[in-house]
C-alpha cells in the first residue's frame, strides 16, 4: 500500500522509486522480523547496488525491528528500492515502511 506518491515516481508493482530529478534525497526504512532463530538483512539499493543495510538477529526474540536512513545524492532516473537479502518479514511488507523525499535539488 502506498500512502503518498506525489508525481507517481514510486512504481507499486516493481516497488521501486525512480528519481524525477537530480538532488539530495532522504530515504528511510523500517522492517520487522517474525521468527526466532533467524536473521534478517535488508539493503537500500541505488541502481541495483547496496548503499546501506539494516540487520535484526536476536535469537531469543520472536519479533524484532531493524531501521536505517540516509541522505543520498541521486541522479535523474536513478532507481532506489529495498532488497530483502535474507530472512522473512512479518506479514510480508505489511509492517514495514519505506519513505523518501527530495531534500535539495542540485
């Protein structure tokens, strides 16, 4: 579910944001793991390359969250997305968020 998508630059089917212009963007994400004895790793990707990661892996906790955020120089038409490298998220993406916005055009 997408709550705000001004300009329709987030492709819901592909789960990818495509930058409409060059600039400094702020991106953040929050994910929840559900199972004991597993680790999750989520990467924020820019054009299929990992930029930052978040991990959750406590063996004794049923539900655990991981978050991260970054200011990122993005070129026009760059693609930014999340990639689940390992683990299982609670409720699919239901309890997870991914947000981004232009801070300053360059």
